[in-house]
């Protein structure tokens, strides 16, 4: 998501359209430098390679390196409720679909200085959450929820977004989202660094029990969605 800076150009919308593949005359086995574009790409190697041994790299450098290179990533907008009833919204870009049978998604939530984030604590306590796909017109509303609010402060009011009831789980879904998934906790995996023993992350698998989807974009399933503001998820 864009950082706020008046020095940056204004947001411009890109629209979706089907095009030919970048190299429509590709034949099996053809070398990358067979086209002018491929040749220009291959020239990028001229400055040489840097090999990074992750175990020897500063983790503070590995993080920006990996999140910059492993893109695009969708962003899960996760709604949870604590065991005492406090509602929470959190953004997680370590997010993806795992399989459709059963319908399963994954989010990875960091543990910072031994502190588990509200999202993880709530999911472990209640075994329920919703994941809401973000669209461009309300991307800033969602981004407002990335602040480190105290556990007893709900991000809903800060976001300006609307709670809509779920049918199967307690945490509400985001009414403005064109695609929301009601999830039950399926499995968690604690990620512990093999050498340092630091418990750094919780990988959370959620079983999608109900999907709430706008009817309009469903018409385009399998054909691509027509307009990014209509449906495409905010991503990183
Ligand atoms: C676009 C974006 C993506 C993020 N992705 C993640 C992520 O995948 N995992 C994570 O632990 N934190 C992620 N964060 C940071 C959390 O959103 C942030 O720590 C938030 O305060 C967590 O909320 P919680 O404490 O209410 O659970 C992301 C933040 C932004 C803005």
C-alpha cells in the first residue's frame, strides 16, 4: 500500500483487460534472449549476482528484501473478537489460498519481542475469524487498521468501515468488502528459528465455511475481473 506523502504523484487507476501473452510467438525451448525484450531482460545480469546466505544476513535486511521480491501478495483484512468481546481488525500480507478442498486459506502473523499480536491471540482463543478482500476505493480505511492499537481498542471506529454480521462465526465481516470469508481455525503451526530457538511467527490455517460475495463480480469468475476498483484485492 502507498505511503502517505504529498511528494508522490496522485493515485491512478489501472484497468483490467485481456491481452496477448508478452511473447505470442514463443515456441517450446526458445531461449529468453530470442526477442528484443528478452535480450534486454537478460542484459540485467551484466552487473553480476549477489548471493545472500540468509543465516548470515541481518534479519532486519532480510525482511524488506523478501517482501520486496515476493510480490504481488494479496492482503488479508482479518476480523477477530477477543475472549472478552473486544473486536479487532488486522492486515496480513503473508496470506494466500492453500486449497479449495477443503476451502483453506493461510495467514502468517509475526511474534514481535515475544508479543503475540491481537489477531493471533483472538484466533487461538475463539477459533474464529473473517478474512475480507480489500478493494481500492477503501484501501486507506483498511490501512488505518495497521496501527498498533492497544488490545482493548477496536480498529473498527478508526477505519470508518461497516460491520456486517457473519452467519457462522462471531467476528463480523466488512460490509464494504466484495468478498468475505468466514473461517474456523483449522491448524496453527508455530514457526521457531531452528538455531536461535526464537518463536517468530504463527502460521494460521483457516477453514473457509461461508463466503459472502457481491453478485456483480461473480459474473466474471474465470474470466478476470473488469475493473480494479470493482473487486481486485488490495495487495503489496
Ligand atoms: C499492508 C500490510 C500488511 C501486513 N502484513 C502483515 C503480516 O502478514 N503479518 C504480520 O504479522 N503483520 C503484518 N502487518 C502488520 C500488522 O497489520 C500490524 O502489526 C497490526 O497492528 C496487527 O494488528 P493486531 O495487533 O490487531 O493483530 C501488515 C501491515 C500492513 C500495513
